[in-house]
């Protein structure tokens, strides 16, 4: 059985890490490079950086961030936000990112998934999906969760997998920032339906929430932001409790 992964997520705006609730009310959470170095030392398995700043300078800024992070950490990291074409992904991967994450651009142009998988390999392509319940359905949202689409979440994820997505980063907007636990019902449905790794995102507030998401859904990884950024959960403590619950995780030495 593959070890479960613990992944801190850093939302980056204007060069700083920020965190909000339900995608709004952002507050500062520190320098992304310093946080990345600290998480690497704590035993995080991977990192995800999501650029949430819409500026014309984005690519240059993010390339510099990627270079800085690559110099500081020795664990894989994914970069997302503003990747709309092969050239964007190429610049970030050449700067040192291990994987790239696309969200809105893939929904608007699904063929981009095929192009990225062909150009770089399936293992480099993470599809991020922001979803919100609407009646008895779960609907994909764009632009940081502001714009609902007509796509049902499971349908879109199955299409993304068929086009060459190597991994799914699924964020429940209803749970995001609430610290009330992951959306285990939806996560189990998605994880059971696909053959690629699923990263759970949205709602982590306690160590027990991580135990629950792995036990109830069998996802490959769990991602969180504020509980790590503000020191509410320390990764070594989290991994020890997961081990005590017979959930396999990597140790620092591995």
C-alpha cells in the first residue's frame, strides 16, 4: 500500500501567503519560501503553491518564486494559477516545479489537458477542481470559486482523467476554511470512480479530520493550509497519530 501524503497548500497573492474562509476574507500567513522550507523540515510529503493574483506580471513573478522554492526544499512541489498554455507550464517546470496544476483554463479548454500530458507526461499534470453543492448535485466552479459552470463534478473529473490528468486536487468550497472536516461523502464517490490519485482539500481543522478522510475515503493525499500556517497542527504530530491509527505515512528519513 502506498503511503498517504500530507500536503501543505500555500495560496500566494502579491508574493505573500494568504488564507481565507470559503475563498474570501484573505489574511496574511507569511513568506511562501520560508514556509516551504519549514514544511520540508517538518516532514511534509509535497507542497502546492496556488497563485491567486491576476496580474500581467504573474508568470515572471511565479517563475522567480519557483526558483527560490526549488533552492530551499528537497520535496516535490506543484505550482498552479494562471497556466493557460504550454509556454506557461514549460517556464514553471524549467524553473524547478515538479508538477503544474490547472483549473479554470482546463474547464474552458479541455484539450489543454491533452496537450500538457502529451508535452510533459501525465505525471506532471494535476487538475484542480473547485466544487460546491447545488441541490442534489456538485457543480464545478471557476475563477477562485466565483463562477458556477454547468459541469457536474464527477463528470468533469472523469473527462479530465480520460484526457491525461495524472492527479485530481478536489476542493470542497462548502468546507474550505471552515475547519469542520473534509467532504468525505463526495471524496469517496470521486476516489472510487477514478484510477488516478485524489488529493482531498477543504475543511481540515483537526488531526481527527485527517484520520477520518483517509479511513472513510481512501484518498491518496490530504491537503490543508491554515492549520499548518498558524501552527495549529504540526506535521510530525499529525503523522504520528496517523501511524497510531494504522494509516501508513512516510517518515522524515524516507
